[in-house]
C-alpha cells in the first residue's frame, strides 16, 4: 500500500505528528520517516501513478524513473543525516518545517506534470522560509522575507510559464521544455531563481547563513538541487545554460575569498558548485548529464558536511566569522578532520567524492570542444580549492590562535559528520554504486593517470599559491565586514530609489493640494462676497427698489411671451 | 581582531599545552614540503603520456601553472574588489 503513496507526502503527512512528540522519541520518529522513504523509493517500480484530470489536463502525481529516483535517494539520505545532526535540538517548529520542506522537495522531484510540480514548488518555498525564520533572530526574519519575495517571484513565473506552455502544447506533462516558446523562457527563469543564476542568486548568500546551526544544514541540500533536477528534466542540452553555469562557477569565488562569515563563504561556494551542474546540463550529452546529476548527489553530502562542521563551530563558539576564529583544531580535532574531508571532497581531490563526479563534467566539456567553458571550469576548480578547500578549515581551525578553547562538538553532531564524511570518501574510492544509479549507462573511468596527475597538479599548485600569498602577507586578512553583492541594489539602492519616489510623490501631492486649496479659497471668497453677511445678496432691500426689480422682471416676461407668439 | 574567550559554556582554557603547529619552524617545514611536492608533480609530466583534448593541455606543467597563476590572480583581484565593495559589518542593519 505504501508503494502507492506519493513519496513526498510521506514526510509532509508524517510531520503532523512531530509537535506532539518529545525529546528522543521525536528525533527517532523524524529519523524513521526518511529511512522509510528510502525503502519506499527502493521498492517503487519505474512508471507513473496517481493520474487525474484537472481543468482538462492530465496530471501525473508520481513519476518514477532513474532521474527522479536518484534525487529522491539523496534527498532522503541528507534528511536523515540532518535529523541526526539536529538530534539535540528541541524546537518543534524547526523540526516540523524541516520535514515538510524535505517532503515538498521530494514531492516535486517525483511530480510527473507541471501543475503538481508547481504545488510542491510553492510548498518548498514556504517551508524553507519558515525554516529560515526558525533561526529566530531579527536578521533571520528580514533575510527570510527577502528570500520569500524571490521565491514568490519564482512561483509566479512558474505558474505563468506553465499556463503558457500548456496552451502552446496542450499538455502539462513535465518533460523536456526547451527555450523555443515564451512559456519555456518563463519556466527557465523560475528554475533559475531557485538555482541561484547570476544576479538572481543573492537570496542564497543572504538567507542561508542566517538560519540556525541545524536549519542551514537542511536548507543547503534541497531548494537549489531541486532546481538542478528541474533543469536536468526540462532543459538538458540548452546551450545557454553552459554559459550561465560557467559564470556561476567563476563569479561567486571572488566573493568567497573576501567574505568573513564562513557559512556565507560556503553559500558562495554552493553557488559555484551549482554552476558546474548547470554547465553540465547545458552541455547535455549523456556523460554531461550523468556528471551533473552525480555531482549534485556528491555535492549535497559534502556541502552538508561543511555546513555541519561550521555549524558545530558556531554552536560551540557562538560565531562563524573567520576574523574571530582560529586554532580550534586543538580542542575540536574530530570536527576539524570531518571538515577537511568535506573540503577535500568539494575540491575534487582524488579518492574523494567530488573527483569522481566533477571530472565527468569537465571531460564532457572537453569532449564537445568547449574551450572557454573548459578553461573557466578549470579555473573555478582551482578557486574552489582555494576558498572552500583551504580557507574554510584554515581560518576556522588553524591560522592565528583565537584563544578559544571550545569543547568538541556533541556526539550526535560528530556522528552525523562521521557518516557523511564516510559517504564522501566511499563515493570517491568506490564510485560504481553511485554510477549505477545515474540516468544513463556509465562508460567512464575517473581514475586514469592523466585525470589524477593533472587534477593533483591543479590543486596542489593552487595550495602553493595560497601558502605563498599567506607568507608574503598578500592574502587579504579576514575582516569584520559586509561585502556588497547584487542584493545592494534592492537592499540599499532600491530602498533609496523607492524612498525618493515616495518623497517626490508626496511633494507633488502637496503641490497639487496647495493649488487646489488656493483655487477653493478664491471661490469660497467669491461666494462669501456675494452671500456673506454684509454681501450684496444678503442685504435687506428697500421696498422701492424691490418693486422696481419685480416690475422690470414682469416687463421682460411680457416682452418674451409677445415675441414668442 | 577580538581575542579572548567568549561566554559560551563550552569554554575551557588549556593554558600551557604546546602543539606541534605552534612552533613556526614546523609551519615552515610544511611550506617547504609543499614546494617539494609541487616540484615533483611538475616533473611528473615527463613520465607519462597525457590523454587530452586540447593542444594547450599538453604544454609541460600546464595544469600546475594554470592552478598557481589562476588562484594567485583570484586572490589579487578579490583583494582589489574589497576596496570598493567592503562596508562596515552593520551596513545593512543601519
């Protein structure tokens, strides 16, 4: 019976019970749900079910194929890891919304049509904003609102795009959409907001680092990767995506170098990793799509691991700012080790997960002869090692000794990090099980001499550059600061423009009002002049002049009536 | 840069204990070890046949030099960006 239950609903319905449970029972229950979900996906037969007809369009609630299945697996796995990481936390609001959020993302992944996708898409948006608000700070509240506005924009674009697409094609099935129609363009933009395309990206760096220690771990996995899934489903082989992806890999890393909040640095590097996936989807060959999908899989794990390690640091020291941290390896050795595993994985070191997945995208770009994208992706690979691979562990755990001597992370956090780190290494060492899950058959060997040596050269030399810059003092120090990004335009410039418009309008209103009032004054004065107490019409007339007036009036009436005959 | 312990309950002070990395000589050792590894990796190009797609990938030591120069420039450019993009920490809160 459970096999016929839409996969995402399991968590959404299951989450209803969470507020009524307490302590370990609640955490255990929250862990059981995603594990049940993994089992459910494993036993689901490929195909579709839950079809119904709405407004004359055929809806398919659930479609199981290799693409939806692999995303379903990794979403459930990361949900389970997130629950373990948040085991100690007693906050039913966050724990409930987290499950609804995961469930909505999985529901969207298995949606066979665009209307079902839209419904889950919106639910993901609302749940994730609630998860940000569960950070319960003023900053989280404001950032969540800005995020909500972007998500709502995405929702409106998606709904409009789907309507146009449905009219054009007569179907709402969610298959390849492409850019041939205006509806297709709107849907791409809707996906693009959630995928943090350049200039649409700032909600990510703005809001994710404001969520709670545990909330960010959940957030990092779902919204953006759901968008990657949607792009892979609807826009595989759309060449524009290569260039969008290439810009995404390169431009956030400059920010990552100078950003001080280490969780924000991770948000920038998340953006950069999404770029690799988007570029892979744009290339669109079977190797490239396999690369993008497997990279999403590996990425969810190592990014969660990095956010967990920085979360543990934040939990223990009360800050995640590079300028305040350093030397923590002395008392948090396990967290340090797990962070380094995450760092090596995101940097695509041989034997770590990023290596066996990202190299597919690079190879696919080279196979298709995309020289400039290949070079930029290579540059971004060196750059990601620089800011995520070295900067994150270096400034948190090494660098100058901050004097902080916090306790090691709690056991549940260490356990979650340990399992995630194990998976990162396992995928890197033995990628075949992951390859078997990919949408297309894999004929790819990551561990060739060329791959290993060239990648090591790229990375170790990048490390040498970091060390040289540090020794020569050229490396920009971590400073307490805000770095302006595109959100400046709506948080400051937009606000200033809006304010000046309002001011101009109220000035204009005052002017119009003044003029009208002056006109009114003149009129009132005139009326007063005629009808006021001392005015012509108010005076008591003498009898003689009254009789004269009446006589003249009669004369006029007589004259008019004679002339009329 | 603010130093000193925060008010977090997890705080404890391990005063005198010396760690291997506290000695700057050991940090220098790591740096020079890195230089040696880089030199070896650079020379590795002489000992195997590269299977590549583009001509430039065959240049001797291409990936190492690209990684070094690329990251170096990345940091220098980011450093310059700070000059016009950096604001106070509470910039948006005011």
